[in-house]
C-alpha cells in the first residue's frame, strides 16, 4: 500500500517537512523513514517551491502520495538535469546549462544563466548573471549582469547587455567571515564564507534597470528606466554618487549623487543633485544645476540653469540662460537670452549683469561692471549702466542709453553760464555724475509726456512744454506792456525786439535821437526868443 505524506511548513525552523498521515503501525520503520528522508529531503524544498509556484502554497498542509512524490521528484530531476547547483539551498529549474551557485539562489529557466549571489534570482533569458550581488534579481533578457557585492538588492527587468556593478567599499578583510584568531572561515563547498551583515549594512546597492540595451549603473540606489547605452557611474569605494536616475534616452551619463536625466541623447550630468530634463548633448558639471532642454548646452557653475536653446554656456554660480543660441552667462547671478540661426544671443560677463536680446553685451570679460543691456545689439559696458533699445550703447559710468541708437557721453558739470546777451545765469542746483541719452547726433529723440517739474531754487526736475509756454506768456505780457506804455509808433517784432519810428514826430527812430533833436530845437528857439526880446527893447 502506498504511504501518504503531507508537507508541513515549520515556522520555528522556516522549513518544509514531509510527515506520514497513516496511523501508527502502518508506517515504515524509523530506519526506513530516516533513510528516505535522508535521500529526498534535499529535494523537498524544491518540490514544495514547484508546488507553490503552481498552486500558490500557503502554510496549510498538502497531502502527497508516494506516487505523487516520486513523480514530482522525477520532474524536478529532469528540470535540473541540464543545470548546475553547488550549494544545497540553491535551485535551477528548467532551461539549459544554468548555474545556481549562490546561497539560496534560484534560476527559473533560460540558457546559460548564472547566479552566485546569495538569495538572488534569475527568471529567464540567456547569459544573464548575478555575481556576488545578494538579494538581486534579473527577470528576463539577454546578457544582463548584476555584479559585485555592492550591487545587493538590485534588479534588471529585461533588455540586453545591461549592467549593474557597484563596489561597496569593503576591504577584502571585511568581506569574509573569520574566526576569533582572524582566520578565514569556509563553506562546505570550500568557498569563503561571505560576511552578509557587512554587505547588507552597506549603503550602496538597491539599483534597478527596467529595460533597454547596454545600460550601466555603477552607483547605489540608482535607476535607469530604458534606452540605449545610458550610464550612471559612481566612485568605487564610496557612497558619494548615489540615488541617481535616467528615465529614458540613449548615451546619457550621470556621474553624481541625487542627479537625474529624464530623456534625450548624449546628455551628461557630472555633479550631485543636478539634472537634464531632455535634449541632445547637454552637459551639466555644476552642483544643483540643471538644463531643461535644448542642444549642446553646458552648465559649469553651481545652482545655475539653462532653460533651453542651443550652444549656450553658463560658467558662473547662480546664473541663468533663458533661451536662444550662443548665450554666455559668465558672471555670478548673470542672466542672458536671445539669438537664433547664425546670430548669437547675449553675453553677460560680470556678476549680476543681464544681456537680453540678440547680440547684447553686459560688462567686460574679467571685470566688475554692473551692467544691463536689453534689445538688439544693445551694449552696456561701463559700471552701473543701462542700455535699452536697438543698438543702444551705454559706455560711460552711471549712465543710461535709452532708445534706438542712443549713445552716452561724458557728463558736463554746470555751475553757471557764460553771458548770454549780456546776462549771466548761475547758482544752479544739482551735481551731475552721469547722463541719460535718448539718441545721438542726427538721431535725436523728443521726450514726450513729461509731467510738470518743480520750479524752485533747489529743484532738479525736468520742465515740460506747458511750463515753458507759461513763461513765454509772461514775457510776452511784459513786452506788450512796455510797447503800450511807450505809445506812438512803438512796435515788437517776432524776436521780442521793441522798435520805434518817428518818435514824437521828430523823424527819429531812437529815444536818444529824438531827445537830442528836441534839445536842439529848444536851444534854437531859446536863442530866437532872446533875440526878439532884445530887438523889442531897443
């Protein structure tokens, strides 16, 4: 009669055990049972695994007859027949020439897959390898590898030629278990006993590759989603460059911790906490810096950004290129934008400078000017200058070139004036230290919509047209009053000149001539009167 067995999970020992379900006396002898157990118990865990994979085994017991047991064993032997396992706890089921050599490692099919990492799994595929990386998994694919102790708890879902390899920084002495005298301890198969606690305690490992071709991770806690020839490279023996991510793309590279590339081709991130969102051949060398998109852009400074465009460069810290082509933000905190086709954008050479627009320039290279240039070809190259407008040039300190073709010049300090029509004007308020220009010779501009300025002894306000008009009205009234008071033939021309003709009927046009004429007449008349008086008396 066939013996009936049941497989029971022992929580205390975390193992499956085959026990008889027949009454006492109907069982085989203790020696026979022990012999069969000794022969088949190494297979029980594997048989149970096979059953659990099919039925979803719980901790409940499952009854298995001798016939069932032997059939399962035969199947398992056939599945393992073309594979190689060295350590008792390892399993290689199905496939061809698979090697499950690590402690409690599992290979479930495929061709020439290999696992030497403790508690690691290769699901399927061909030429996939988990070497020394504990608790790691390759699900499928071709020629994928998880290598080195520091790659523990990592995974590759699929793809071809992908690699996760991370050194954990442990010395050869620290990696292996030793006795109290410092001598190496060995497993039953003659291999050195791995100090798993040291590996599991390391901060590296925990990396993953989703799919793709020839992607590589050489740092801990990093991720590549997909793509071709993407690379996350850490520094061997350290945990500095970790937790980086490449979501997709091709030929992208990260050498830095906490950094990321979302997509694109040929992008490089070579510092910590930096990123490229997308684009082609962009490079980020600065810590905490980023490129959003574009082509052939480069960020060298830390905490700096290029938002888009082509052939832009940021060399300084906290600097930005908004967009465009050929922009250069070389000063700390500088800002540039503009450029297209064969025309370059802005060049901000100094700290805090801004060059916004095609061909704009702010500051001088290797200098300290605080300058802002905005507009096509605008240039602000002196300290504390602003050039705003097409071809505007602010080339003098503390000055503003405002508007198209506006250019600055040296200021003139005015304390008084030379005599104008015999009069001097002086005691002006204000001290000049720069100029505001709205044009240049032959390109002057009108300043319009100016509010009335204060008119006082200390005022430095601009005066608008209405104020000047009011002044001319007053002066006109004075001139008119003078003319009217003089009477006669007095007249005022358009230049404000007052003239007379035939004053008092003298035929003279000036007061002096008229008075002299009348004086002569008076003297003549006086002489005549005196002569007449003498004649009468005699």
